[in-house]
C-alpha cells in the first residue's frame, strides 16, 4: 500500500466523530454546543453518563490504534528500508499522527469541533510503545484520582510520555522524539483549560459544572 493511501485512511479513521454520534443517538443533541463543547470522553461523561463515556473513550482509542496496527505492515511491504533502520517506526508514527489530526480536525464534521486528541493519542502510542504508554496512563490515573481534574491529568500524562518512552525505548527512539511534539500539541489543545486552572475555575469530576478532556 502506498504510504499516502495509508495516511489518508488513518486520517479518515481519526475523523470518525464517535462523541458527536453518541450525542445525536442518545439525546438528539450536538455535543459541540453542550457542556464544554468538546467532542471528548469527559464531555460525554458529564452530558450522557459514564457508560456512553466509556464506549466513546474506547472507540476514540481504537481509531488511533487500529490504523497503526493494520496499515503500518502494509506500508513497509512497499517501502524499501535497510535492515535495522527506523523506517517502520517512522511509518507507524506517521499513520498515528494522521489519525490524531483526523480526530482534531474531522472531515466528517467539516473540520470543526474535533476533540483534543488524548484518547486517540493514547491508542496510537499504546499500539507502538505499550510500556511507555502504560507509565503515562498510571500518571494520568494518579493525577485524576488526586485532583479529580481530567484536563490536568491529560496534560501531565502527555508531558510524561516522552520521558517514559525514553526510559523504555531509549532516548534516540523516534517514538520519544515524536512524543515530545505530540505532548506540545496536547498542551496546546488544552490552552483554555490552562486558563481555567490558573483562575481556579477548572471543573472537577463529580462537580455540577462542565469540563474538558
């Protein structure tokens, strides 16, 4: 499979707006206009309930993981790479980045109102470097358990991910290098949350207000 075709398929996979569909199917609402306005699992949880949020979270992760698992081998079949090179790793990363971009700017919603990419990013790196992702998930869980602020846990976990990958895969790993850029992207998508954290107004899980993943 030509790499460009694989990247296009991964982008379309990432563009599948599961949170938007959940809002339409369960309550006939557009989640982009409800709560935080974010098409992520946290807004689904606050608006539609925990079962819907779990389903959306899993599906958002899978739309990042499955393209990496299924498409990367197809690319490496046609891309010549010297033995021991990082070419397969880079191809897998490019597929994953395409899926993350699809989630952030979904073509099926005319590039408006995508999510912040946390679950899809987790799916991508879970497929590529499960040990490193596992460390980041533990950090996320600990932060959210302690603070009940999902956005804070997401950002800290994203920042920890490159360090975790460097520990498990080596500092020169392509996965660690790209994880630095992805961490910056995740923090950038949470800039409104950062403002609320500074102001002390960022909602917590279990609070009556709304929040953002």
